[in-house]
C-alpha cells in the first residue's frame, strides 16, 4: 500500500504542472461561469480541445457516443491520455509504468464535478 503513495503523489504534482503551467490562461467551464452553472458536454469538449492544443503531454480522443434516448440526444465520449511521452493511444502506453484509469460522469443525469 505504501508503495502506491509516491506514484499517486507524483501524479497529483504532474497534473497540477500540466494543467496550471501549460494552460495558465485557460479556464475550466465551471470557472468561466464562476461556478454558477453546470458544465455541459459541449463545454467540456471545447475545454479539452483548447487544453490539448496547449499541451504536449495531453492527447484527447473521441472514442464513441452515448445512446440517444427520448429527450436526450447522443453525446460524444472522450478518452484523455496524459503521459510524459505524449502518447496518442492506449496501446502505446509504457506498460512498465503504473497506469491510472479515472472514469467520470458515467451517468447521463449526473453533472460534471466542479
């Protein structure tokens, strides 16, 4: 259990460096609304696109669409790969390093976290 702590701590530092130094002027959808509105799928997509354009270590891929149901149109699903090497697809990940999988907003009626 203790051997995982350095990896998690390193990931947190790495994420902070990527998101705050590479995109210091870029605001999240929540920040743009001053945390007064929910972040919609389209807002997240624009944010990810901008963030990817400013980062050498983040790759964003469209991996599918949700199912369209009555009153709810289909939405795009994204995979974000954040690696020191700037890997473009999961198959190219360095299997000698730990991989962390984070899954968010998996249900259509759950809003994105702020």
